[in-house]
């Protein structure tokens, strides 16, 4: 089975045009970042640079570390943001960084892909200096509910399993060294047709699932009919996205995990 990195590599030329919801989420996240000087910034899942482009205009820093699972995205990013920057091709589960390196950690539309979030989230805060700040946006289980429903009814395709807000809230509450707060936003994107929606989903690389299965023309046609009948308005068909926004600060050394 091909991993998520393969899907993002394929989307390197189309992500910026198709990623409207990712742009909106990035803008909102950066708006919440406190202005100031952060000696070392770590961005997890830099992608096309939606966060990077906005953040470097708002804060000052000595070093900006861009991390992404897609080598192709990092190559593009390096051609645009090379000054005071370091680029690392790695998964969030295996970050090759030393402890207490970061004064600011940001991540937008990325952390929901993490395997074993209970382990990885706790390790993220070991990368931070005490008093360092963090800002995350994470897609929740309410996202693409329409796609999930139409897929179940038509037996066409599969949907990546996202976690609930309660999961992340409980997880962060279990970490002893941080203080934080959150908000949840719901977005609705409209597309001319079901085909346009599926194509947009594919062009951002976010059509990865662990349960890829073959679906024939009949099930695809059935899916399109069901989706349009159940989830359309006068503008076209729509898709809902539920996003958790988290901001906080490391207030003490973490217990070792």
C-alpha cells in the first residue's frame, strides 16, 4: 500500500489551486499567533507553504525549520523560502530534532494524519523550550461526513478515519507541562458537481486512506447520484469540514515519555 507521502508528492503541482479549505484554515491559524521574536520555529507539515508565507511576515526568528513527509513539496518550498531556513523530509512520528530546540511549533492541516497520536503528541512538547508557544489546526471526525455517508450507501471508495475533538482534548489534558485553549470551526465548501469535488479532493493529496478498494463504474455512478441527491443546494454539491484550533504554551519541563 502506498503511503500518504506518495499522494502528496503527486499533488505538488495542484495543491495550491485545489487547497481552498487548507488556505482558509492556515489564515485563521496564523491570525492567532502572537507576534514577537522566536529564535527557532518548527513547522510540521509545511506543504505548499501556506503557513510559512504568512508567518514569516508576522514574526521574527533566527531559524525556521520546515518539516514535511513529501520530498517534492520540500523542494518547491526550498526554492521560495531559503533564507534562515532548514528543510527536513520526515514524518511527524520520527522527527530528527533534539529536545528543547523550538520556541514556536506550528502545524496546520497535518497532525490528523499522525499514527499513534497518544505517543507522538507527548513527544512534540519535548522539542519545545519552556515558555515556547504552539499553534495547531487539526481536521476532526465531522469533516467530509457527506463523503463518508455517500460512500457507505453506494459502496464506492473509502474515507480516512479522523478522530473526534474529545480525543484531542483528552490527550492534551493528559500532558502535564502545557497550558492551552481551543476552538472548533465548521466550514462548508461548494463545488459545481460531485466530480469536481472528488477531483479537488484528489488534487490536494488528501484522498489517502488505509482501505483503498477497487470500485467500478456502476458504484461510481451510484455514488454521484446519491451524493447529489443528499448533499446539494442551489450552488452545487457541498462538503463540510470540522477543524480544531489549538493554541498554548509550555509552562514547565515535561515528564519523560
